[in-house]
C-alpha cells in the first residue's frame, strides 16, 4: 500500500518537474507547447464551466445543456471555434488541437439513455 502511494508521489514529482522545465523552455513561445498535450477536461474547466457548468448542465447565458446535446465532434468544433449566439468564439483563445480535444471531451458529458 505504502509502495503504491510513494510510486505516485515520485510520479507526480516527475510530472511537476517536467512541467516546470517545459514552461521555462517555452517562455518565449506561447503557441508551441511540446510535451503538454491538449487536455479536454482541463480546457473545459478553464473556459467552459462559467456557462456550461462542470457537468455541462448549468445553462448560464442560455448555454445548451451538454448532457442532452446530440451533436457530433465535427458539429461541435465550428460552434466552439466561431461561437453561437451568446457563446463566445474560442478561435483566438484555443488552438485547433485544443478545440478538438475539448469538443471530444464534451461528448463524454452526454448522459447515456
Ligand atoms: C459565455 C457563455 C459560454 C461559454 C463560456 C461557453 N459556451 Fe458553449 N454555449 C453557450 C450558449 C449560449 C450555447 C447555445 C448556442 C445556441 O444554440 O444558441 C452554447 C452551445 C454550445 C454547444 C452546442 C450544444 C448544442 O447541442 O447545440 C457546445 C458543443 C458548446 N457550447 C461547447 C462549449 C465549449 C467546449 C466551451 C468552452 C471551450 C463553451 N461551450 C463555452 C454559451 C457558452
């Protein structure tokens, strides 16, 4: 049990170290972030929960309930990129890879029926 936890402690220290190193290396170039893969859930928490909520159901500013949305990833990408009605466009804030990742993540919020 203890071994199990110390393994994770070592692992997270390594991750933290990599992150620090990666940040320092790329401090002049904010667009290229090698080693830091676009994480859909992190992008969602940072950019989308204000209107959609962590579970996608908040519906602030008329935001669609993402647990009910039947759109495919391909249909979500243009909405996230260009925005729609009260939804802000994210093309200037996120890279196409990040938009793809977060679109993919939002499909996992759908409640299975
Ligand atoms: C300023 C509030 C706001 C923010 C922030 C926001 N949205 Fe939205 N979102 C909306 C609104 C409003 C709609 C409904 C647009 C319409 O059809 O009128 C919507 C619709 C959507 C839809 C389409 C759902 C459907 O079934 O039509 C998706 C997918 C979506 N948002 C994903 C995201 C993602 C991913 C983010 C973060 C990158 C995000 N939204 C951030 C307000 C927001």
